[in-house]
C-alpha cells in the first residue's frame, strides 16, 4: 500500500512537470524571438545576450566602462 501511494505521487509529479515544460516551450516561436532580437539590435544602447544559466535571451542596456 505504501509503495503504490509513492508510485502514484511520483507519476503525478512527473506528469505535471512535463506539462509545465510543454507550456513554457510553446510560449515563444522562432519568429517571436527573432522579432525581439531585431528590436533589440535596432536600439544601439542595448545588446542581445544569451544567458546560459536560465537558457533565455535578454536585451539589457550596454555598459560603457
């Protein structure tokens, strides 16, 4: 009985995690990201950067040191 409860709990957790990953993966298409990139590059005070820690692209203001 204990093991069946644990297996059911693990199954629910993995199903929810897979659903969340699918939703986040479907948010942005290539065209959406490309449009953001072009807008960012059009502003000369910003730079298009990839953040490997979060696996996302960002458009922060450039630092002039």
